[in-house]
């Protein structure tokens, strides 16, 4: 802990959980979704003694299949819609359901989803009866930001899916608009059944809020004044991060930056609504790139990499106090990774939110807050995040001397790292002082880098990983429950 910073002591009950995005669930329809596999995964978590399921953003994905640059920060991903539920409601036929069955269970079939899934969901919408139509209308009236997305999607459709800066048509097809509303209605209520089941079985769900939104989004189109963009969509500065562990050129995200002064004028109402929306879906959230609230990396829009950016001051505690009041007693995790300064550390401490500790960052050289003996109670400890390699891949690529040090640290025979290394690291994190310990599902399976979900800075080949039901059965639930109990996490 930095000198001069008074840590606000917030006690976290000792618990543990699993990080796995919905898209990685097993199932029959080209992507994990809000179907029966989600319920059985909750049963798995309970049997293992876990208390949390952490997911990634539920927003519609971009052209690279990432949920972190979405057309809406409020809407849900249509690919998650449960096909069986639509069939059981009589909204699609048996032939249509069969035609949707995947070719492979091992990865998300995004090319096929893009070609076929929305068309199927729109057919279902066209068959909605009067009572269901009324329910959809009531749902949308109560959620103006989701209505904005549905209008935005309908306008994109009539404009040939072009970015909003190139639109020539300003009116939309009413049937297309209703179809988008219907899809969001179905997704919301399908998910609420899953969340209710999880909570009844002692499982809480942690969602994820990306700090930034996509330029080509309903968020920007309907709220241009809240972003650093003019009426014509011209950007002078865009978001990114400087060179770091993941990329020598930094990461040029390209998102529009917030007009924080304008947001402050109405008490950050857009952020309040954003958090309220997330907390209607989840029991808590992780706020991605939390350090951007203290200072953010601004890159000239003409740059090809993120190297030549500069730090600019964010809203700090003015926004944090609004988020704290909005969240009440619900969990907010501050993703305080990357280029962390004394001021960022102070902001996290002043917020009282638990920060993140990542085992894989603990052995890059010298002493580190990411080594388990330095974990505090008010933190969430991870073996790795969705941006990291898997534990086995991490160990495989590690220099021999470092690998020996890591295995000795975890009381594992260095000669047996390939056999016992992942299990030893999991046990070490569970035994730590961290209030909450979270493990990607790949690390519980001991899978290698071929199952990695995302490589930051790489545009394509990410977000593909899916687990099968058979693979999930390979995990020793009794052993995990034993260690969760042994280390006081049940």
C-alpha cells in the first residue's frame, strides 16, 4: 500500500467463484446462451462450493465478436436467446429449430450466427400474439435506453447497416423496430429466470461494465453531447491505453471519450442509469478500466497506435460517489490493472471498492501486490482474467527459472508443473487473504493456450472458446468443495 494512503477497511466475506462468459457455455445452437445449460452450470457451481459466477458484458458484439465495443451498453446480445424457449412458446417451428443446430460444439460459430440468428428471431417476433405484443410494448416503455437501441438497430437496418454518420434515411420500419424490441424482451426475461434460479441456490452473478462505448452506437447517436464528438461525428481524440504487459504499442481502442464536464452538470445521470440497468441483471459488477476515472489515455484520432497519447484527468470521486449511492450494498469491483499510479491507488482506496489481484502478474520481477502473500481481504483475486493466457499456457511459456520459483511458491514439485501446477496455484489463491477468489473455467480444467478467450490487441480469432458438457464433467467437484471448505470459503 502506498505511503500516505489511508485504506478504507471494508470486510469481504470469504467466498469463491468461476469466471465464464455466457458464450462459452455448452449447448446446441452455435453459442452459449440463456438455455438449460445455464441452469445446469449453476448446479455445478453449487456442488463445487462456489458462491459466484462472473460473466463478461452481455451487450451485442462488434464485428470482431467483442462485447467491449458494442452498439449499446444497455441492450443484450441476441445470440444468447434460448432457441428451445422460442420453440416451446410456439414462436418458431420444429424445422426452424433443427436448422439452427450447430455444426460443432467446440467454438462459437459467429459467421453462421451473423447470417442466420437475427433472421430467425425476427420470424419469432412476427408470430407474437396480441398479449405478448402488449407485454413487449410495456417492457420497452419502461426502459428508454433499450428503446433507443431498438430504434438505432432499426435505423441501421434501413440504412444498409452503415455507421450512423453515413445514414440518409431517418425513419425506420415499424415491424423491424418491434422485432428488435421483442428480442430484447425475450432476452431480459429468459435471463431473469436464470438469475432467480442462481440466487435461490446461493449463487450470485457478477456482470461487467466496459468503461467505454462504441462510436457507432445508440449511446453516442442519441447522446452526442455526452461525448467528445461533434454533430457530424468527427473525433479529435479517442480512447486507448499506453504500452504495457499486453502490447508494446499500447492498445488503440478507438472509442469516443466522455465529456465529463457535461456529464457532471446533470449529476452523471447517464452513468446512474447505466449502473441501474446492470444491477437489474446482476448481483454486482466489475467496472472495466477503473483507472480511467482518475486519468484516461487520450490518443489523437489520426494515430495508428496508442503510443503517442497523453493522460487527461477523469471525474474521480465526483462520479464514484454517485456510483456508490446508486449501488447501495451491491458489489462493485474496481478493475485497477495496467499503468497504476499513486493517484489511482488513492482513488481505489477512497472508493472502498475491492480492487483486483491477478496471480499471473505476480511473478514479472520483484515484489508485487499480485503475489498471494500480499493480498488483502478487500480484493478479488484471479488466477487470470479473460485477457490472460490460461494458467497452463502461462506456465508453459514461462522461463524455466521463473517456473521453478512459481512452483516452489505454491508448494508444488517443479518437475511436475505440467501435472499439478494449475491445481497448486488454485489452492494457493484459495488459501490467500483475498475476500473473493475467482478462476476462469479453463484453469479449473487445466487447459492450455488453445482455449484462451482473448488476446488483447489482436482483432480476430478471439471470443471463440466453448466448453462441452463432457469436459465440465471432468472437473472433480468434490475436490473443489473440499478446498473451498478447507480455506473457509463455504
